[in-house]
C-alpha cells in the first residue's frame, strides 16, 4: 500500500527508535522498523497497545521481508513457524488476544516475535505470495480505519478461502491459545510397491502433512502423485491438507505410491513452517545429528531480519 503522506523525516537522534506520523527517530539501525510503523499503525489504525501483534508483530514480518530485499535475496520464511514450538508451553506466555498492556515478562515475544511465526505458518498452509497479497489487501481495505483482530482474521479467511476453505482452526490456535503442533514420523513400511508413512500428531494445533520424500538417485521411473511436486529428479514434496486431523485421530497414514523406486528418506515439515514441540522425531530414518536449535529471538525491536534456521 503506497505511503499516504507528502514526506517522511528520519532523525538520527538520541533515541533507540520511535515512530510518529511522518516522522521517525532512529539511532540504532531501527529505521526500517520505524518506517514500517507508517503503515502499522499510522495508516492501518490498530489498537497498538491492546493488540501489539497487529502493530509491532506485522511490522516485524514486514521488516523480515525488507531485510531480504535489501540484501537482494528472495524472501525465505522457512524456520520461524517451526521455531514457535520451542516457546509453546512456557507458562509466562500470554496469547495474542490477551491485552498486551498486561503481556508480562514475555510482552516482547507476544507483541513483536509471535506474529511473524504465525505468518510463516500461514505461508506454509496457503503459500507466501497469497499471504502477501491478502496482507496488502487487508491494509488497503482498512486504510485510515480501525480494524480489530476479528476484522483481520475474517478478512484474511475470506481473502484466502480459495487456498484453504476454513482457517478458523488457524486463528483459534494462534490468536487465542499458546498451543503448538507436535508432529512425528512414527513408522515407515513398504509393501507391494507402496510405502505407508505413519505420521503422529501429539499437539493440540493441527497442521497440513507435508513430507519430503527422497528416492534412490537411480532406478525405475518415479510416477509423481497428484498431491506431489518433484523438486529434483529424486526428491518429491507431498502434501495432505490439515483436514486429515479434523476427525480427531492422532495418527495419519500417508500412502506414497510413486512406483517401485526405493525411498531412502522421509522428512516431515521440510520447510520448518509448523510449530513443532520436538523436531528430532520428524525424519525417517532418524537423523543421527539433530540440528542445533535456532538462536532465540524472544526480544523486541529490530529483530526478524532473516537468517532463519531450517535444516530440511
Ligand atoms: Zn515498533
């Protein structure tokens, strides 16, 4: 959404970073963050102290995109969604719908850090470009108005309904709870040319089942499945919608029917988009070296600038 005002003045002044309409202070490299506030809340007038995630959080998401852009890299949002799984369960965390004025010791996580993780997962469900288009349309629709979180969630659900029929579950878990997913690959069996991957879901939050399937480099031809995408000659990404969990079952048997080429590795959530409590059990066979956890970014201000860890 274009900048609405005639000029923007940035003062390299004695202030870490603070935003005002048409005017920002920044002495510590927070200028893109403070500039982002010209959109949230100067143009999209959210209640920034109650619902910090719609202000600082959306701003941090935009800063992540501008960070990649300034480094002339394509945006890579793999990582932040999965990272939330390591925070979920901390009893000091207030849900996003809790008044951020009473956010407590994890205020900056609640206001700044969690929304970019939520939007990383949303990109994992509907695709990042669809999220960007919907966020842009949300900003234009609510320009110089005062959207509530309900207005935001309803707008996004409507804008994305062609990609995901129902996002009610998504908003419920991300906005109203501090729950996460806890997916794992609990078994892989092959019989009669078909491979069955048993995926377990022990978390409260559901997520699409996305498997990266690696085949032996050479052998009989691979017959792609309708819900698969080949990313190289011996690797496929296979996706089942989140709906597979809606019956309440804790296990889902993912049938792989690619023909007789041997499968050598299966990885759940290879894009690191879904907030997983424990990622060590996502691969078959199990990884011998578990990737080190990404550096935490629970603090506020200036973060969200990429470097997202994801070991696919
Ligand atoms: Zn800010």
